[in-house]
C-alpha cells in the first residue's frame, strides 16, 4: 500500500496560484487535485513529489501548516499601471536566487584574486543631474556615439554595450529562461531586469525573453541603478513613469545615456516623414526605434497622442517579428551567466580552487564534457 501524505488544503491552492499554471491543465495531470483540496482523498508521496515538481514548489512546503509568505529578497520597484506588483512567481524567485549565488561566488573570487572595488558603484546620487550622470556612465563604459559608429546595426550595438559593461566589471547576465530549462520561459510582463549592487561584484540581469529593443533600455536603466548603488527589481520601458523617484531618475539617465538630448536636437528633423526619420535616427544613434520615439517626444517633436500611436505600432511590429533559434549553447551560456563570471569560475575550477560540482551548479549543467567544451570556447584551454 502506497504511503499517503496529509497536506493542508490551502497549500495546494497556494501552489496552484503561485505557479500561474492553468488550473484545468493541472487537473488533467492530477485528476484528484480537487479531491485533495476538498480533503476527500490524500496524495501518495510520489504524487505529491510530481505535483511539487510541476508547480515548481519545494516539496518541504507541503509539510507546513499554512502557506509561507514569500518575499522578494530585493527591493521591488515594479508597477503595473498605478498598482504595485505583489506575488512573485517561482521563475522570478529562482532567477534572483541564482544570480545572488553567482554574485556571492564572485565576491569571494574577487577577494582571493585581489580585484579592487569598482569605484563606479554608488558613485552617483539618485536625483543628481541627469546629463552629467549619463555622461559619466557613457565615458566609463566607452559607449559613446563614436564607438557606435563602428556597429552595423543597433542589435550589434547592444551586444557591444553588454561586452563593455562586462569588461568594466559588471556581471551582465541575459537569459529568457529559468536556469537552463528551456521549458520555463521568463515573463517580461512580470519583470524586465534587476540590479544587484555590490562594490566587488555588481550584477545586472536582463530578461532575455523580452524584445532586443527593450533589452538595450533595460541594461542602461539597471546600470544607472548600479551607479546609484541601489539594488532593485524593475519592469521599465522607455515610456515608464514610476512613483519611485529613483526609478524615474534611472529612466531619465538611461534615455540620456543612449541618446543625448542636445545631440539629438541637432540631428532631428521634425518636419521629415516620421517612419523615414525614425529609421535614420535609429541608425545614427544605434538604438531601437522605441528609444528614438521617446527622445522625439522629449524634444517636443511629437504630440502625446502621436507618440503613443507610433509607440504601440512599433510594439505590435516587434511582437510579430519571428524569433530565431537559441543559437550555439557554448556561445549563449556565457551571455546567460556573464562572460566575466563564466571565465572566472572555469579558471578557478581548473586551478582546483572551486569544486566541479559547485561550478556545474552555478553554470547550470551537469556534464564534465560540457565544462570542457565551455572552457575551450572561452579560449581557456
């Protein structure tokens, strides 16, 4: 006879809501779910383990008397309209925890290898002059307009932007999935990115499931958080208006970093045909059309109505764009965990300072052969 487990009904309800999975679909996989909730029957341990795995819930939670109150481990600056976003999904929580673990590892690595503190972390005060702050970021990163001239497209400029931030000392992680699980796609509606400020190991995470055009603005926004020394979770876009002052300031710095308003004013031809001008300026500044629209509005070249119409049209176009494949695993993995982090942990493991099992856990795979191929692709062996 199979062992039956007594579970408080509220825990089943909590796990279903928390997972954001379709209840009817869950009922098909677990025909007795409603009976478990009504306490008309009890699951076997095997059934409970399967339910926990499906809903991305730690098995131990089902042995509690009542649902736990899960709190985000970092300040939440997200808003949805005028309402704060409250309940985090398992996908978001696991992503933050994974990035915090990588950050903790790199902090120790930096101490052991004598890396100094990054003097740019916390060097700006939230609310400081936007133009001057953006200029400092641009100079430190080397992401000025002259640098972007060498990029053929703004998509290539985004890749270069990430590389420059990583080279400066920011662990930039871009992923659209939880860990390496391609079946658990992150939701850009829930969050677009977050910053984990730290003098030794500053981290910026960008939701790779978001459009490429949104990712550039997210990176600029989260870097402003790092310069302000402010850890935060965000779901910003170029049009966002936040009740959080630091969030609004980061938005303004991000826009100015990408497209300096004075230079934009010199380049912008308000009387030109809109789509032609958008394409020209996007190519000139190597940013997305969404960012250019934001700057057109800031410069007074578009009415609020015209701005929103053009912005929504561009969003619709981006959603309809067919996405390509995930690419070569050994090329995408360093992007997911930060190239700086990947190189550091591979070197540390090869030198015997880090256990292979710990490296595999932090990198998100299990095979020694995968580690060897990654080491080779990074040019380490």
